[in-house]
């Protein structure tokens, strides 16, 4: 590269870094500007699309979540703080329907975001190792069939309940897939809100999720949920876990086996067996934004 062009590039890089530093100082040291508050509210509104962050107006905290990253446990914890667990269970056994059809459809919820004191809001972020999340996302796609048509076109053969696809084939498909067609379970975890706030980050694989959530409460002086709600939370979380739990064990060449939803295995390959080959390198590219954002935490 010519010297002048290199000097211009270096100057552009310095200006960009200085701009980011300026945003950070205003965001953390000097509070939010009016324009920043409006941008944050836009990203909190239900109209922003999934994954919609969970705002708790009663205790002024926000939980930023991603599908296949402890999302249902985090949602139930949120319901416990808002005293919604009993109401949610009566509405539908699947907690996310109460989130989408009741909470996010409520004008009161929209207004609570509108009137929130963002300068005092506490921010939580729950993430998962992108490699393990991809394995879980593969099972979700395979067993629900929402990519059958696209996978069939990609592989050049029928894909249906009887004829599935391997994890290796799924990763190859992810590499070339249009991000617009990706299910929320497959989209990168990095949320646009994280460009504007500095959340307390919990990594699913780093320990007990419930303990980590209690630590978030303690650090931010958030009043714990009632004893009754805590008991309901644990019971609901166990019920959901019993439904969705997958038994894993050693399976040679697990990433190459073409599983199908018509013949769901009793034992799925371990994460290490699924990720034993070049799939890791491909996933590092697919989820580059997540590895860049969370590399120091994973």
C-alpha cells in the first residue's frame, strides 16, 4: 500500500477509536444524552423484533437474552420478579407465548419503557459458548423442520422427517445461508443494545445460572423475588428441563451422522464429538461477531 494511503488509513482508524472512546465516556462517565436514550428505547420496544430484551419496570432492570442461551430459564426468572409465574402458567405451558402474546402486546409495557429512568437501569446479559449453542441450534432446526426446504435445495436431495442431515452439513449450510432467513436460535448473540450499554454478563457454561442471577441481584441491590415465586420458578424450570433435556454421550464421528426427527436418538453425540472436526473453524466465521465481543469471557 502506498505511504499516503497507509497514513490516511491509520488516521481513519485513530479517529474511529477516538469516536468510540468518546461514546464510552459519555455513556459510562457522563450519563446518556437525549439522543442515546431514544436509541436505547427503540431497541427495547417490542417492535424491534426478537430477541426482545426483557424490561422489568417494577425493579428497573433489563435482561438481554438470546435463544438457545438459557433463554427460558432467564425468562422464568424475569417472570418471578414481576410476579407473573402463576399467570403465565395458566395462560400457556410454554413461557415464551406469554412473553410474546401478553407482555409484548401490552400498551402498558410500551409505556413503561417510554417512562423508564434509563440512568438508573441495571443491565444483564446472558450468553452461551457459540460452539455449544450451534450444536443445540442444529437439534432445534432438525427436530422442528423449519429449514427442510432450504437444506434440501442446498444438499440437492430430499430432507424431511425421515431423511435428515448431519451437523457437519448444517454448519456448511450456515456458512452460506442468508442471515435474513436464520431462525432466532441461530442468529449471532451480540445485541445492538450492547453498543449503548455496559451489561453485567453471565456466561451459561461458567457455573450455576441461578447463582449467577442472584449475584446480579445482589450487586445491583435488586430486591429478591418472594419465597413463593422462587419456589414456583424452580418447579417451572425443572418442568421445562424435563421436556427439553437431551442425553449426550460418546458417539464416534457424531458430526457426520444424518439424524432425523422421525428417528430421534436416545443419546445425542457429546459436544466434543459434534465439534471434533473443522466445524469449529467454520463456526468461528459464522459467529465472528460473538467471538469478537465475548472472547475474554468464554
